[in-house]
């Protein structure tokens, strides 16, 4: 199995799905942003509401994290998709918040960014969509102060592997469990952004339109820890976040138990040494 970095190059920008993604996330984030990802991220970051507190948000998307942080924090968001940056700027009037277009997997060259100047950096729910890890991690290290915190949040790589993991039910035991077909191999996986589009075309008798595709890059957990430690970080905390949703009906007990056993997200908090 070839490492992802050796496979033929495909664009990983979310520019082609920017409108759909912005509508999906909205100003406050989707359900999991609001109930799990943003509250737990802010707990780990421990941002103080002071102008001297600053944050570099790598792959900021349309700025959902910027709108959740304390208002006096100085924020810089970077993303490769121009339309997502436009959405971020439109929905965020704060003078303390700045957005720019750049490929975070390559060395950044924004004049407004100064090396060794940030106390916090983040990459929230984006690292699994990047072809390479090292460039992004090196950018975080380059711009963080010594002792600065870097928070990565990803779909849990052990339990949420597109096309290679699924829910199944053991009827004899009356349990719902997670089936994992592959884990150790690095895999690039195409994801249809809005798979119902073809069905809509057929029902409305409209000319066929292809649903846009994004790319997910599965890696084992070790790939993330290796990228951090080789770039100058020490991992200070690891958290696994489960869903807070609750089922109802005859399968509720089984579903609620399995929901609490298999986390949706993995958070890695690292510190620059």
C-alpha cells in the first residue's frame, strides 16, 4: 500500500462545495459543532478574553470557530477556498478577526503573520481532508510561541473510516457494535458532498448535474502523533468525544450504549517545545 503522499495529486480544496458547506454549517455551526466540537475545543484552549490573547486557525473554513471565541481575542483564519473566506468575512464584522487565502500545507507568506507570535493554533475538523500532514503541523510550529498550544480535532481515525467502518447489530446479544474493515493502511477516499443531487435531477427532470466530490484521507493514529512529535511538539492531552444525542424507541438502550462506547471525534492538544 503506497502512502497517501505518493498517490497521484488531486485537489483537496473545498472551493467546489463552498456554498453547500456554508449553508450546512451556518453561522453557529452544525449540531456537532454546537454541542460537542466548539464547547470542548474552547475548554482545551482556555482562551482568555483579552486583546493579548491570539489564535491562528488553520483551515478555518467559513469561520465557525472565530464566531465562538471570546470577542477580544485576536484571531487569524487561513483557508485555501476563496468563497469560504468570503463567507467568513461577511459573517464576522469583528475588527479583531482577520482572514486570508492560502494553502496551509505549504509555507505561509502572509505579511500580517509573524513567526513565534501566537499563543494558540487550531486545525478543527480539517486535518483528515489534507493530503499531507507535515506542512500544516510545521506551520503551526513556526508561528506558535514556545509553549504555545496546537489543537487538532479530527473524525476519530479508529472508528470513523469512510467506507471502511459501519454500525452493525448482534441480534443474539442485543448489542450494536462498530465494524472496522481497515485501519492501519493509509487510504484516500472520495466523498460525495451532497449525494441526493442525482436523485433530485431525476425527480425534477432537470439536466444531469454531477455532485461535487471532496476527499478524506484516512491515517492511523500514529501518523498524527508522529507528525506532531517530529515537528517540535509534545502531546499534552488526548480526548475522545462522544455524541450527546439520545435515541428513543425499542432500540434506544442499545443505540445509546454504543453511542457512548464509540467516540465520534479525537482531539489532540500539543505544546511547542
